[in-house]
C-alpha cells in the first residue's frame, strides 16, 4: 500500500492527539451505555412479546454499534501522527470511515424511531416512551459529533500539501 505523509507542526500533532482522545473515549462510553439502555428499556417497555418492538431494539442496538465504531475510529487518530508527519493515507481512510459510520446510523435510527411510535394509543406521550424515543437518537448524535470533530481534525493542512506537492515517500 502506498502511504502519503504531510509534515505538520508540533501544535497540530498535539491537537490531533488530545482532541481525538478527548472526544473518542467519551463517544465509546456513550455508545456502549446507549446500546445497553436501548436493549434494556426497549424490552422493559414491551409488555408482551411484540415483534415490532424487538425489531426496534435491534435497530437501536445496530445504531449504537455504528456509533461505537465511529468512536473507535476517532480514538485511532493519534496513531496517524508520527515524528511530526501526518499519515495522510490512514487519516483519509479514517475521515471516510467517520462519514460512513455516521451515515450508517441514519437508517437504523430512522427505522427504530418510526417503529417505536405506538399506534392508536396515547402511550407515546408517557415519560417512559418519550425517554426511550430520545434515547434512540443518542447513537446518531454521537456519531455525528465524532464525524464533525474528526473530519476537520484529521485533514492535512492544505498549504502544506500544496507546498510539498502532496504525496511523499
């Protein structure tokens, strides 16, 4: 595999190390806790065996899994900075993965939210269902934050890439 490197300042390298860990580790914790809460509360809210609610729980868990992968991808950011250079190849792959994982949370979150709405009752307006409804959005928001922080963070400075001609061996 062909690897590109871009020189970066010590301040940029330190910012990548600090910010990616400061945002990535809490994202991992939030994604795991959200997954556990989605499963436990989803099954508690289902008073009888309801296949639709089981499907909602599975979609919420899948969304949490993608948010977990997004946090792990962001935590890997410091590994792309070595001796004052940014490994542009791996940083570019991480930026793509962050976008893919955020997009991947959209479908399961949307399906879980649509199927979690009770039909024909006022049960939706109880605090339990409103809380579960809000909980289903947590993985989506977590992956969105990871993407919004990680993509600009792992992007090499344009002036350096232009100055040194992009790829270096």
